[in-house]
C-alpha cells in the first residue's frame, strides 16, 4: 500500500470559499493554532508519515477492499457497482482512519488525554480504541438519547477503558455532545486533545479529518484503476458531518467527469421537520466553530434534527461540503428512514453484507440511480461501517420482537 | 471610532451585571434591565438566548433554555423590543452578549443599525475571535457599536493584537472554562491585566465566576470593572417574575463593593 498523501489540495487558511473559519471561544484559539501548526509540521514529517502508514496497515487492516457487487449490479441492471468496504476496518467503520491520524498527532504534541463526542458511538469506540492502543486517558461525551439507543457501544467504550459521559443538556444528541466536549476542552487545554469525529468544526479539523479520511479515495482510485482501468462515473457516500463522504470524494474532486453524491438523512422526509437533510433544507450559518450550512430557524437557533441513524442526525455539515454544494461540484440527496431500512435489508439479502444504517443511506441512492445509468458506467459507493450495531433497532423499526 | 462605552469607566470602577433576555419572559426582562440600572449598573449586559451556548456554563445554559422553552422561535426583533420598552425608563448603556449566528442571520448591517438606534453600544460575541472579527467589526464601527473582545488566561501572545484592536472595553475571562460561579480565580490576573495595559488604554473588566461583593471588590481592584453573569441569572432563576427587586438590591451591594464603599467590609 502506498503512503497516504496528506498534501492533497493543501489548505492552510481553513476557508473553503466563504465557508470554514475558526468561530470558537478565545480560550481555545491558541490551542487550535498549536494544533494547526503541529499538523502542518507533522504531515510533512517522514517519521509521522511512516508511523501513520504502519498503523493504517497493521492496526486498522488497510487497504480496505474495493468489492465488485455483482449480484446488486445484475439485480439493478444498470451501472457497475463497486463497494468501498470501510466496514471491514478494525472497529467496523471509517472512523478509525481519522482517530489514528489525530491520536498520533496528539501523541506527537505531547498530549496524554483524548476527549471526543460521539453520535452512534462509532467515533467514541474508535477513539477509545486508539486511546487504549496508545495508553492515553479517554473521555467520551455522548447525548443521553444516544447512550440509550446505543447501549452496546457505551459498554464497548467502557470495556476499552474510556469514561462515557451521558450529556443531558439540549436535545441530548450529537450536537449537545459536541457542546459538552468543547466545554470540557476549554477547562483543560494543557494535556487534552479534542479528537473531532467528523470533517466539521473550526480549522484545522475539517482539513485534518479530510486528509486522514482521504485514504478511502486514494485507495479506491488505485483499486478501480487496477480492476477496470477506469475512473468511476459516480462516487456515493452518506453524509452526517461529512467525514467518510469527503474522504471518499477527496481524490476525485479534480476529476470533473466523476460525479460526487452525498446521501443525507431525510428522516421522515425532507419536507418534514423530522429530518437531518442539512444541505437540502438548511441555510448558511455559523456554529460549532465553522461557517457552513445548518438546519436552523429564522433567528439562527439550531433546530433539533431527526434520523433513524444516530450517526447522521447532526444539524450541520462540514464546510468543504457546503462549498462543494454551493459550487455544484457535489450533489446532496435526501434518503428517508424507510428507504434506508429497505436498503439495509436489500444489501443484506443480495450481497450478504450487514451494513451500517448510515451507509445504507448511500446504498438506497445507488438502488435508485444505478438502473438509470448505462452498463458501462461505474459507481463507487462507500460502505462507511458495518451494521451489527443496528440490527436490534432495525428489528424494532420493523416491529419484530427479539429476546436479547 | 467614537466609543460610547469607554467613557463609562472614566474615574470609576464599573459594575456590569448580566441577564438573559426573555428569561423568564418579555416583561420581566424589561423590568430587570430597569432594576439593574436603578441599582447602579454602569453597563447592562443583555444575553440574547441561543439554542447552543457553547461558551456558557450550566447556569446561563439553563437560562437560555428557559428563555426559549415556550418561545423556540423567539425573533430577534422581540429582543430588540425589550430594549425599546426599557429605553422608555432608562438610558443605561447596554451591551448584548450573543452568539455570532444570531447576528449573522439578522444581517450584520441591519443588526448593528438596530443596535445603534436603541443605544446598544457593545456586542460581546464569544464565538467571534479576533481572526474572524473583520467580517463584522468594520460594519459595527460605522454604527459606533463596540465589538468587545475576550481575553483569557490562555491568550498568551495573542493579547497584544486583541487588545490593540479593542474598542469600548475588554472582557477579561477570570479563569479557564465556561461561565459559572467560582471560588478560585486564575492566580495571575494581575499579570494578565498588566499585559493588556501595556498595549492599550481601553478599560478591562473581569468576568466569569464572580458572585460575592468581596470577589467583585477584588476584581475591581485589579481591573477597571467587574462583570457578573451567573450570579444574576441565579437570582432570576430563583425569583422569576419577582427578580427585578432582588436584582436591584444585589446590584446596589455589588456596585458599592466595586466602588470600594461596601458597608460591611469582611468582618
Ligand atoms: C458507520 C457510520 N457512517 C457514517 C457516519 C457519519 O459520519 P460522517 O458523515 O462524518 O462520515 C457515522 C457516524 O457516526 C457512522 O458511524
């Protein structure tokens, strides 16, 4: 496997068009500045790059497969479908790519304590995992709603030695967990590194997370080249904060023939208030350290959001996505709970893959679009995670009673 | 720029209390502003409630929740209207504490214009650091509205540029973290203030965690004034619509303390 190219579309200003920036309390500004400088330094440091590479290969099990979904392709009868299997990574999702990078940076910066927010629990588990690996202290902030929805992941984090704080403020979901993690960080910047879980927040997070996740498209591009000698016609990934999607897009942004599509969580429907479809329903705003797009009311209060998927119910999106949407380089489409659940069952039955409900938002779009495309066209769809964590809630959604 | 807030600190130590708008309702907020003014507040800091006040501690977060509970779509114009009502009874200088998204959604120009019309002379925006202030500061300056910067114990070598650009007054954060009552302050506040004074003659007021008259006196001794948020908000939380009278009494006590004429110096 070739080393991860951390200098792809370098961006030291933290701006993506008008989006991005560092809208964060003064208490944290010096620390963010330290982090940005440390990242600029270490991303060109051969030792850092080798360590990162070795961890990705030996610990995270990279490269992940680019798998030709033959039965799905035949069944849908249109474009050739390839699945980028981030579900096969250690810890079962793309999140590990990012936490390895950030934790390694934290270690090189001399930090001893990692804190993180988590929605579905995937990022929390990934952070707890890497903290255990590096022997660092770890505390994870998780909305109370989510600790209830994802009890197994809470226990998993504790098993890995992390302390989980259920957050009871606000609507008790991901955004509130981010608020709580930020607040904790302001009280302990000296020894603590806030390991952000998505390509969101103030600079340098959107840049770092994009770079660490860009391994997804660096690999898929080379793998598809090997397998077919071609570029894909379309890349599809689900979008919560946007980390797996921006990582899936990164190496194709400068290839105009490749259509980039982000599948957002429409919840009960883009036109309802029970949605998390930020790009379609949201508007420009400033929140959680970044200028980007948010679901908000006219005054600028951040709306409660909803999706069946705990990993996608975030009221914002990373600034690079806001920019890709504004410039038309990428399209963002809403996928409802019902469609995602149908895709969950579909990919299980046709390919024998139980994929994360988050990822199934992308799969659902592929189900829709592939039949409209030619057979010589290629779709690469990222499976951001595996779906074991979702089995119980899908059963519940379907009204099936399971004795646990 | 012709700051309306800087002169407040001339020949006196300032006491700057804080309440959250619409906590618990419109009328009480108006009366709270008036009561704080009557009690001797030099500047009233009025918090615009926000759904996600990341820089605030549990007390002010709870106030924001109360303010938005029955009124999640509270328009900014309703908050301005509270000031319109208060202005019928008091000319006390007012500054807003607001998160930047509220200002951004209203429109920077329209927001500053409305502030100027109502004699709201300063904006404290905790999530608008020095690096981002240029998108708002030139507009605010046109309307003579000060953008009040925050300086914290972690500001370090940022102090010179922040203080250098400051107008009105500087909000010095007494300790790390979020707002809330504290019994311990960062022990080098004196050094922090000295660093600021080396750069600018813009007054510096200390806030975050002050609640007793003794603490306020101590802070006023080090700096040009004391800002008190959570303690006032606690009074509103406890007394609700009966808060104005309590706030008036509390402000009298605190203003006396910062002026060095406390009736009951520590026994
Ligand atoms: C499996 C999986 N996919 C996707 C996401 C959404 O995050 P992002 O948009 O940052 O990739 C999550 C978040 O928890 C997740 O667990």
